[in-house]
């Protein structure tokens, strides 16, 4: 499958980087390289570390989610799995669509609340038609088009504000709810093919507080024998709760009673209006978190959805004004249902870099880091079609499938607040990449649990990132993973102060998507807590880049250039590099400071999906529409602590 293709591509592109190597490292007295001494002759023998980079989607919806099916989505779970495996299907608007490469794994995450109800609404079940809201939604969805779109938005708003009719909030024990869950598990089991394609059983806990998004995707390591012993935890009473404490109790009970294993992944936080990663307990009148809360959150939530079709949440220009790459597909105007505008005070707890800084500050002060988060992608696509390439983007909702008007169409808004956004502001979502020992539920779940994962914004860039005690010569070797694991820890790991207080070094390597664009640069982002003041700081370091550019007096690296031709649209790989790598040592290291480090890999400029729409539909985009992008990858961090 795609892994074999990636392996071949890696071999093909190796030559450009290997040309910089002068030798294999220092020789021992018997003429053997230190890096090879004591190792089997075969570099592939006796390997116990993860060797497979697998790409998948950890957040996607079929017609069974009310906000998808209500808006016109017809693709069902089995259609989605066929599509994800590489088969051609017809989209919800009747257009043929196929991926250029299949996924290695897939997580169908239907909304918990109202699970099964949309099917009954659309078919006009007697219990639905007896309810005024249900009857009205049935009639609107039956009309399709704008009526269905507007009804779907209204349904979301009513649920967000807690005003949706109880008749539309199916609870566990009802046939619609329980049968839907059983069928979702059965579909995952039907398409799960160990070592070829992994279908992970999952759901989306749909917690909302006055329109503020607190959703979590809950995933199982297990198969149906354990997953069917439970039904998903709801946000709606009486069976559910919007408080994440209660979700964590459900997770603990699941593991205690079934012997299984679960994780929760917080939704991209940019629609939470600062609540997802608030610094105090918004469910307890803003009181301080106690140690039990901090430890419990750290245990169950080890990952963060850093980007998806509703924007990127790595960094924000208000928080990182000197970072020229901070303003990437930013969504910063309101909460989920656009019922409350965003204020500057909310933004710090919605962007990953600042959230990580808050986490290490908690650790420095309380001894526990509740925001010790690795990075995953997740499309949050509501069409059943995870299309992550700009030239093959089928939108976030059915109304956003390819058409001449989708970019300019108003997606959602609030007239009273003067807020609205359009279709062009949705982003192509990226995959989650995991470094796994095998393509199975266990192999992928374990990689996610230990945070040896990363996110890209679309391209299948390969990235390795290690922290430890590396020498400059180490980057000259081709077997970087062996060196990384033997001399350090991978992304998602922990470093501790050396006895002599020496600064850690980092080994980072990136290979471009074999059918994508060259790489511009690799950066390492550091965040830390000042020992004396307790304040948090950050710094972006360029550690490897293409061409003979040199940083200017301001320390900034000049742009790589731009080969995009919007008339086609296309680009050329005349600039950039197929692969980049470096060994980097923190020049500002303080062994007494709590810190984190992660790598960001930037591609050269390429056409955005809106550029392909402009050419294919022969339309002229408005001046404010973004037409060019620089895709990227974000590795999970490595954390440094002064004490073990």
C-alpha cells in the first residue's frame, strides 16, 4: 500500500542529502565506525523501534451525524471506509471522487448526542413527526439545498444552547441510539484488515457550553468484544454531562470493567472561546484546579487536534508577533455556533504553543503538566470524504462540494454580532502521522498513547525528531532512526537535566511528500518558563533550510521564493530541497528551566484549493481570498524537566 510507496520514495530521494556526507563518523582503533560498532552487519536486524510511518484521519463524520446528514450528506460508514481504502465513490452531490493514495488507518467519529436521530428525522418516523421541532426539521431537510443547510445550522445552534427538543436527543437504551452504535462498530470490524487498513472504533463526545466547543474524540484500542460492552458517553442529560470530569470517569469505568484501553483527543480548540484549555475550572465558578484534576487530565488527554478544516491552531500572530509563519489558516472570530464573539483574552488558551507554555508553567508550580500534548491532525469533514489535497478538496460539508459558488458562499454568521465567514476560509485538512511498529489497532493506538505522532496540513511529509546527546556527525548517517532511539528519545518523550548541566541536542530530519512540493526549511520551536520570574517565553529557530540563504541582521531567514503559476495552477520544484536534516543544540539552554521543543517543517509555496477552483470553474476570486499556501508539518513536542 502507501507504505511501500513511501519506502521507495525515501530511497529515491536519499541521494540529494547523502551528497553532503563526508564519512561515516569517527573510526575506532580497529577501523570500525563508532556508530556501527557492536551492531549486526544487516542494519535491519534486531530492530525493536517503530519503523512504519502511517497516515490516517482521526476525526470524520458520515450521514449518521445529525449536522452532516441533515445538511445533505448521504454517504454512510461503509461508503467512507471504501473511499478511505482507495476506492472511487460518488460524492453526496453525485460527483466521482477518489484519493491519490489510500489511508493506512481511519477513525469514524460520529457525534454522540442524537446518535441515530437524523435517520429518523429524514424518514419522518412517527415519534419525530409528533414533535414540532422534529416535524419542521424533517420538512426542511426534505427540501434540500439552502433549506437543508439552514436547518442544519439551526439544529447545531439549538443543541449548542441547550434548547433542542428532548425528542431529538436519543438516549442509551433507545433502539435508534443503541442500534446505530452497534452498526458503527460492525462497520469498523468489517473493514478492519490488520497490517493493511486499520479501522479504529471511536466516537465524538459532543460537549458544548453555551456554544463553546468542548468536544473530544474518544478512541478504543479494542475490538467489538470490548467496545460493545458499552455505549458512548453523551453530553446531554440525564445519561450524559458536558463536564470532561464525567467523561474521564466513564473512560476509567470502561477500562476497569472491560480491561480495555481508551484515549480522548480534544477538538481543535479555536471554537471554544478559551474554555477548552482554560487555566481554571469553568465548571466550578473559576476555582483553581486541584492536583487530582491535573493528573487525571494528563492521564486521559495526551494529544491535541492541532489543525483541521476549521482552521489551524498551532500559533497566532497576537501571541507570536515575530513568527512570520504564525498566521496560518487562522479562525479567530467566534465560538462554534457564532453566538459569542472572540476576544483577545480568549486566544491564548486556543493555540497549541501557548497551551504548551501554560502546561509547563503548571508543572513548574504544581509538579504536574495537564497539557502535555502531542499533535494530531483531524479533518472534521462532514461529507464522509476526507480529501486533503488542494487539487482534490470536496469541502467540509455537502454544500461545500466542488462548485463555482462554494468559495464565496456564506458559511455561517451572526448579524447581531456583525460576524460571518465564507466557504473559502475552510482549509484542506491534514492527516495524522504515527510512527508505529505495525498497522493494527494496537500498533496505532500505542503510538498515539506515547505521543510518537505528528500532524501535517495535507502533504504526507515524513518527519523524525529526537532529543538527547547527538553529535554533528550523526546527521550524516542514513539510518537516523537507529541513532535517534539509541542516543535519545523520540517526539512525545521526556528529557531530564544531565549531571553536568549540558544542553540537550536534537536530531531532526524531514523528507518531502513523494508526489508533493519541496521543503523550504525546518524550524525548532522552544517554549520555556523563566526560573526567576515564572513567566513563559518562546523562540523559533531555523535549523535547516534549502539553498544558500543566510539569516539577515534581524536573524530572519529570507523567503525561499515562489514558483506558483496561478493560471494553471501549479508550481515547480526548482527551489527548496527534497529532504532536510540537522543536529541542533539549544544555544540558550538553562538546565533549571522547564521547557518544550517541537519541530515545524515548511514546504515551498503551492496553490491553495481556491486557486484550483478559480481555474476549473473559470471564476475570479475576491481580493481577500487566499490563493497560495505553504503547507507544513508539526511534530509532537519533547519536554525538558530540571528534575525527574
